[in-house]
């Protein structure tokens, strides 16, 4: 059930609705958006639904303003109960004050069934609320999926604390910190810390202004023998050939990483050489996306060399780059020897004449 932009003429209306929600025997998801809890009645009404609904496992909140100081605590109080069934808590585009953060800390310590937490686009009003919360994602945390996409104003003040906590975490599998302007110093501290993590399988750091300097620490992280990472998204960043060389030198013998996304970075010829050398040896990567980079004719010719030896990569996206028919004609000579590639995207490259002209090359 989901409701948004509803007008309740009296607080009684809302309480009656939540009481009805608590009686629904098959309801699994409760979603509330665009509301202001100006008094404690709203929080207590929500608590009725969370406490009584026998199958409710997901609570989704977005654009909720907790004006009354007790409304947030009253609402989530049932999540502290040992019999709580809420395992997925999504709280997007809400303001996090020290009061909410303390309550959330208590929930993260006490709740043993919650495996998914999403604070995307929330506002850390004093830039200290997230520091308190992140401290609870360390050893003992049961959360497996954590999304912090688009946190406002940014993650610079708190991401180092997150890294320290995740270094001790043994359950977390997916982390999304995308769409946040993170400075080099706190970002390097984060990746230095998570080198000790042995549970992460997916990391999304897209659109975080990640630079070559940070890639040095990412390369160290990717070189860890006990790494379990399967998917890495570093798209829409500031990575040049320097960063690509560091990263692909680190993973050429990796046996876990399967999906890599480097769309919209600054990859050129020497970076393509590092990728090609890596893929000649690596036998785990099955999907590589390099769309929207700066691969020219020289780069595409170098990149294609790995196709003769690699048998595992089946998806390659090199669309929206800068090579022409001439460069692709060289690439296609290697393409004919490929034993694994199934999907190839070359759309919207510089001066590619038309689809028909590429058919003979392929």
C-alpha cells in the first residue's frame, strides 16, 4: 500500500487509516510520502500499523517532515520489538537531525532482522547525524544492503567513519554512495579502511568526482586476496589513463569481479592498453562498459587485442566514444577471433558513417 499527497481533515482520519492497515493480513509494503507529522498523533498512528500488521516487512518513507520531536520515535518504536518483521527500511529525502539519528542508532543495534537500509537523498542537517549512524554499521550489524545515494550536503564529513565501520562488518554486501561530491582526502581514507572488509560484493561510487589519486587506494583494495567484490560502478567520474592503469593492473588476476562500469570518464589510448593486457589474463570479468569516454582510433585498435585470448567477456559497451570507421576496421580483425563476446555496442561514435558500413567489418 502506498499513499502520497493525501489531505486528512482531522488526525482521526489518519489514525483510522493506519488502524485499517494493521488489519490487512497480506500487506507487505507500507509507503508514506509528502507528509508533515506536526504532532505525536501521526507517529503513534503509524506505530499501530507497524505493530499489528502480520505480514508487513517493508517501510518506505519519503519527503516526511517530523515536526513533532516525539513523532519519529513513536513511529519506529515497534521496530525495536523482538517480534518486529520490518526487514527493509527506506527513508528517502527526509531531514536527519541528531534526534532521529540517535533513534536510528538504537534501532540498528536492537533490530536483528533488518537487512536493507536506504537513506538516499536525506539531508544531514548538522553533518553529524550520519557519523553517529555509521558507527552502528560495524561488527554486529545485520544490514546487507546500504544506499546513501545523493546524501545532502555530501558525505565528506562522514564517509571516513563509514569506512572504519565497514572494515569490521561481516554482513554488508551492497553499498551505494553514488551522486555525491566527495573530496580526495576523505575518499582515500574510506578505501584504505574497507581493505579489511571481506563481505562486500557490489559498490556503486558513480558520480562522486572520484579522481586518479583515489584510484591508488581502490587498486590496493582490489588487490586484496580475500576480496569478494563482484560488481564495481565508477562511472561518471574523473578517472584518466593513470587511474585506469592502476585499477586494471590490480585486477588482472582477480577471480571474483564480473561487472565493471567506467562510463563517462576520461579513458584514452594508454588506458586502453592497460585494459587489454588485463583482459588477456583475467577470466572472471563478463561485462565491461566504457561508454562516453575518449577512445579514439588508436585506443580502439589497442583495446581489441585482448579478444584473441579472452573467452569470458560477453558484454562490451564502447558507444559514444571518438573512433571512426578506420579504427573500428582494425578492431574488427580481432573481433573475428573472439570466442566469448556476445553483445557489442558501438553506437554514436565520431564519424561512424552508418550501420551498413560497419556490417562488412563485423
